[in-house]
């Protein structure tokens, strides 16, 4: 016949109280998170893939805007306001700047429903543009061409949704 926890000496020796299991799980998960996060380089690290150049400034633009949204200093919009553009982004003379799959899109020309400009891929994004002078298959309306700089592409986007 089944005996309760108090009556079964073997169960009391083996079983941990549920709160102890919860605490142990939290401690182990926290330690695992610390170990995994300490292995990754942040964008500001000198050895990072985007520690300098346009990619770094794209990261700073996205990060500063997101921080303002999370702090409730800005409302979330489809476009990133000029106040958050880094100087190298401003030197591209953008018409508008927005994110696409975590990457930064710097629109330099708009003609009807077509945008053209620079697409800056960030290493934190799982989306990688495919660029080639021969490959013309659009992704979300984007066609990418090689450009200067690490992670920087020229793009043409057709069928742009109206964001206003």
C-alpha cells in the first residue's frame, strides 16, 4: 500500500522539497546564461565583427533608438528618427532609415514605389542578404548588389509598402 512522505523514510532521503528544486534550477540556468553570454563579443569589443565603420554605426543607430523606445522616450515607429542617426549614417544623406529583419536600411532615393540605398547587415541578425550581379531573386522586394564595407550592400526595393 502507498505510504505518504512522512511514513516512507526512503522517499524522505531521496526527494528534495519542490522549492529546493526550483531554486537549484534557477541557479543552474543563471550560471549557464552567464557562461554563454561571456563567450560572445559585444559590438563594442575591438575584436568584434562590427567594431568599426558603417556596420558599427548602424548598430549604434539601432541600439540608441531601441533604448529610447524601451525607456518610453520615443514611440515605436516604422522609421528611425534622424536624432538617432550616427554621423556616418547622416553622411549617406538618407531620405529615411528603418530596420528590416534587424538590419538597417538607409534609403537614399525614392522613385514611385521603388527605394534605393544602402542595406547594412548586422551580425546579430539571422537574415543574410544574398548579393550578386547575376542573382536577381527579390527577398521582401529587395534585390541586393555588392557594395563597399563589411556587411554593406546596395539595394533596390520595389513594391514598397506605404508606411504613412
